[in-house]
C-alpha cells in the first residue's frame, strides 16, 4: 500500500526502513516497485504486508 505524508499509520505497523529521494524494490532480477520523494518510509505489520509512506 502506498500512502502520502498525511496518512495515519495504524499502531500495529512498525517502521522497518527509511529512504531519501528514491527507492527501488526488486523481486529476484525484476524491478517490481519504485518511488521518489523527499523521505520514503517502509512500514510492516507482522509478516503479512508492507506499507510505503512518502
């Protein structure tokens, strides 16, 4: 899930990473997601899902 800076992150999510300017995610050898922004944060709820906030 991708949200903007005004999004309210539920308490059961924990921040697992933070990036500046850009981030790219690959699955094996293929680019699966990219984002650009001043600050990009990645949150995770257990092992089930991730959420990006930029």
